[in-house]
C-alpha cells in the first residue's frame, strides 16, 4: 500500500489577523490562515497551502521584491525565513517581542522589523 500523501490545501479555517501580501507579478495573494500561509492564485483560480507552519498564529508576512524570500512572523515574534519558490524553510529565529511590521528594502537585500510595546 502506498502512503505517500502530500498536504495540498487547508479547509475550514478563516482568515484572522495578519496582513495580505501580493506577489511581485500581482498574480497571487499570500494570506496567513492560522499558523500557515495560503497562496491564492488569482489567474488560475487555485489555492495552495504552503508545507510549513509557525508555532502560533501568523501576525506578519513579508515577501521580497524579487519574490524569492518570504518572512513569516507569529504572535510571539518567532519567525521563519522561507525560500518561497522552493517552498522550504531556510532558517528559524526569534525577535523576542511582538512584531508590529516587517518589510524588505526595495533591493531585497535587507529587511526591517518594527518591534514595540504598544
């Protein structure tokens, strides 16, 4: 018996908190759904849930201008650095605080994180 199943989509969960991110070509929207990221392909009418998950519900997403690096930060400040095209996690790190915003620089070499006690 073959048991090589692949998780493809998350059903039954609704969008809450977090921010929406458009892909650089404008054909897709990335949305946090709980502790996972769902990609809505606007051209082909398809959805895909990415194969990784944060520890808690996702609060912020940032996609590099070239569309190859995705940052996903949860409610407690734990972050995933992801190769978006290959759908793999490159690194885990913690900002040790609640992240209010995260953005890439226009050239995509750097990212800035807004932390605060608000």
